[in-house]
C-alpha cells in the first residue's frame, strides 16, 4: 500500500509500473533529483496536486 509519506524514489524503485500513474495524475517530475528524497505529499503540494487523490490513484494502479 502506498502512503503519502513515502519517498517517490523508493516507490518508483519498488513499483516501476507506477510511473504511468504518476504521469497520468500530473506528477511529471519523477526523474528529477528532488524526487529521490521527497515524499509524495511534499511533491504534490509543490505541484499544486491533491496528495490524497494521487495516493488513491497509485493504490488503484497497484490493485
């Protein structure tokens, strides 16, 4: 299960298939250096996204 306190880089390393879900939900900076140490919640806030919606979409993509 993905949570908003998880680090984006860790999520992508464990679940590379979620890159498409990140992109589809407006998170285009998956490869940027900040994503390697930034939580999903922090990145969503920086990009003006709803972290709860993003996490729900990521978990749905894993199902």
